[in-house]
C-alpha cells in the first residue's frame, strides 16, 4: 500500500515529461521546487519552441489543478514554429479534397451527444478511400464550454453553417469525449478539423477565428463554394446557440474525489509513522502532567 500511495502522488508528473525526471535530477528538482515552476515565464501567450505533439508546456501545479480547462489555446500555439516548411507541411497547406454536397443540410451545427452520433457523423459515403475522389466531408469543431477560446469561436462557427448549407458542421466536447483527442491528435482547444470519408485531412491553424477565415479555409481545401456570401457575418442569433458564446465553468467531481482519496491515504499512513506516535505521546504526557498539577 505504501508503494501504491507514492505512485498515486507522483503519477501526474509522469504525464508531463517522464524522460526529464530521472534519478538524482528528479530528487533535486523536488527538493528545490523547480518542478513546480512553469517553463514559459514570459507574460502573455508566446509560441512554444520545441514542443511536439504529445508534449505540454504546463507544469505540475497546472496539471493537478486542470489549468488548461480555463486557459485553452489553439493547436498552433502548441506547435513548434520553424522558418523552413517541410514538404509534408507544404502538401498539407495545398491539400484539396472533393466533397459530396449534403442535400439534407439544415444550416445549423450538430452538437454531438454520444459516441454513436460520432460514428454516424464520420461514417464514409461509399467505398471511396482516395482524397481525389468525391466523398463525405465534415467540418468538426473540438471545443469545451470552460474554454474562453471556444466561446469566442462558437458564434462564428454557427454563422458558417448558414454560408455552407450543403456542408455538414458538427461540434464535439473534447472533455466529454477525451478518447477522441488521442485518436485525432487534438492537443489544443478549440481545434477545427476537416474530415473526408471519416479521416482527418487538415486542421484550421489561422490565428483569427472569424467566419470569413473559415470560408477561406473551406474553399481552399475543398471544392465547395458558398451559394451566397450575404450571410457571411455573425448575428445576434448566432450567440444564442447551439454553441456557447460565454464561458461556462463546470465542477469536476472526479478531481475532488481523487484528491480526497489521496488525502485520506496520506492521513492513514501518517498515523502509522513514528512522528505521529511521538506527537500522541507528547500530548498524553502533557495531559497527565496538567491533571497531576490540578489535583
């Protein structure tokens, strides 16, 4: 049980960068408290250098307090910024797929409520597997209600549904369906991704999340064009849903339950320690001495 408690206490550290906490350096970082400091000490949000997919810039304190739920940044903030683009990156920018228009479009965003809806949403049309062949295109927004960036992007994404009535637009809560984050490589919120035949094609990496930039993104990477650009603006109705336009904080009961379990185990093992025994004996001795003086 003692080893299990130690594992639970330091398990969050292994999710950050386990390869950096080894041997003596790990013990030194714990003693000096350096592991509790954030890597980026500059004010504001700056592009992070040498941070690849699967890594994070949050510290141990940020991790255990779920800081990323209140301060979410787009995917491109987490990507390493390089001066020279690779061939794969250039191909991704020039990527263009053919889409089959959705004849049953209702000019709104579909909010995913279950994994069954995810499967139905990304189900391919026919047996086409090549991007050069016409297929089902879906524009998916990965968001969360407690992320300020998601609240800012929400009305613009809702307005995009009116511009492209023949394109399927959907939104997935990345915290409720966190298993999809690993599958599709979602490391920052909000993230807008284009799917073709159920496969991710390209993600939106523009710094300005506006409806006009969304239109440019769709027309650049698909063969679809808006029937009319008269609706290419955000109205008051777009702020009413279905995506939230205000930050909504939710209580994470599982986090409180986990901390209660850790505190209970720590208290239990403290009662088995020598220090606890000495404290109890000292209190009992002082109590008996005070009683003797009173008598």
